[in-house]
């Protein structure tokens, strides 16, 4: 099934018949239940020398941890469909946060079992996955007597929408969500319960690098950053490369203040200089700048380091 999905989906994305098929599946929406045993967390901190694997069923593993620090931020990273990006995405972000010197508990969420299904089943499973993770966060809040504002969710592709589902189901308001290139195949901006939007956390920033794999990018956060017009990224030959750039840019931003963007309503106006003199903002960083709001545009280099500022 996974092989067929990987083979068929890129073809469908590139054809109008694919759009019609995804619309059909979206209209057939159903909620699929996920077993908590199919999800696990890998805990990384500034002090542990090896990864700790945590069960999602209860807090027992976390309570017994020799490394968890209740006084610092909790960062949850959420991979996308198939989970193939889990290692490079999560390790890049984890390494950058620790290299910055900022303390953190980083929970690398491995939901690759439900995420490895045929794409419609992945989408239909996400409300269940999100509720399971939200319940875990609620238990953390109660047991360790910490605030929901102490949590940051970083989601890539469909994982960005999963972050939104988690945020909307946590008791309290999650501090920050970083949405990295939310995919829009089988998602609708009108279905706020199942997509990432600005109501899911106190601060929601979104990076756009591929026009959402399905339709034009949609501004859904407090701040939306459009890299190179939110379309094909310099140095990329296909949409998958551009899609992946979102988490690569974010990891770089944690150690660089060079992703300088200009507030602008369109990339055309940005390139024409019509927005020169407008408000500027820096994309990303850890934690996010809570004062930034609006749509911002910026260009990047073709290869790392990508920031031009």
C-alpha cells in the first residue's frame, strides 16, 4: 500500500483528474480511530546522552525520566505523511535548538504508523492522533503543574495541520505553533477543526514554500512567510525539494537572524519594490517573535546558508 501511494500520489497531484479524485475522497470523510500504541515519543534534552523512548499511553515513562526538566519549554516536532522526513526534519530542528544554547525538552513525535497509510486514511486518522497527543499534553500540564503556554508545536506538511488539531484540543492555549508548508490536499480552510489556523495557539507562524501541494497557499496564521513567492524554491528541481525546504529554513533560522522579510500583500509587489519601506520581520527563531503579524515575503539563496540577511 505504501509503495502504491508513493507511486500514485505525485501523478495525481500533477493532473486535474487527481484534483477531482482528492475532492471525492474529501467528500467521503470519516474519522478513523488510532491506537495510542501506534504513536511514540523520543525525548531529547540538553543533558541526556541517549534518546529516551516514551509511551503515549501514560506519563509513567516521563515521570521516571532522569532528564525531563519541567521548568523549560516543551517542543513537539510533528513529521508529515509517510514519516520519511522524520529523521532529517526532527534532527535538524533539535540540533539547532540545542546549538542555540536554549534549554528545551524536545519530544520527537513518531506517528509514522498511521502516517504511512494511503493518503486519505492518513487525513482521516489525524483527529484521533491529535486527540491522543493533546490528552498527553493535558496530563503533563496537570501532573507537572505547568502552563499550556509552555508548549511549542512544530509541524511539517500534514504535520502542520496535526499541530493545529492538537492545539485546538489541549485544555488551555498552547504557546506557539510553527506550521511548515501545510499541505492542502483533502483539507479545506473552512474546516477549522481539522486545519491549522490562528486560533490553535497564542502565536501561529506559517512558512509557505510550495503553494501547499494542492492549491494556492492560504494565510492562516498570525504571521505567514512566503519564501520566493511561496512557489518553487531556488536550487530545487521538483516540488518535493521545495516542500522540504520549509523545515530546512526553519532549522537555519534558529541559529540565524538573516531571514529578513517585508510585509507585503503579494510577491509581485515585493519584487517590484512596491513594499519597500514597509514593516520588516525576521522569520522563525526559537522561540518565535510574538509581536509579528501579517503576510511577509522574502527571497533566499539557492544553497545553504539560505538566509540573505
